[in-house]
């Protein structure tokens, strides 16, 4: 993800690290706030996916930068 691929509207960069590191993901999601971006990201996950999700603002889209939201998802089953 770089400046050329980012949309002009409000968006967030999300990083998902699977607990077993077999299904790591990166997504750019257009949303009005970080919570909405997290919700959209979770809706696209398999129901058994477990791991850490970081929501970053545009310009802070590196895993080493402080996240707006740092969330752990554990499936209910």
C-alpha cells in the first residue's frame, strides 16, 4: 500500500496477524472512523480466524507505528 494506491477519501490501513501466521492479511478500508473499519475487516474474516488486528490511520500504515485500535479476535466456537 502506497500513496498512489490510497483513495482520496477517509480510509484506514488494517493488518491482521493470524495466531498461527498462516493467514496474515493487509487491507485498506474506506470508513468514517476506525471502529467502522475494524467492523468491516472482521466481517470479511472466516469464522474460525483468530489473531491480532491493528487499525492504522493513513500515513501510519507500518506495523511498527502505533495503532489507533489494537484488537484480538477469538472465535466463539
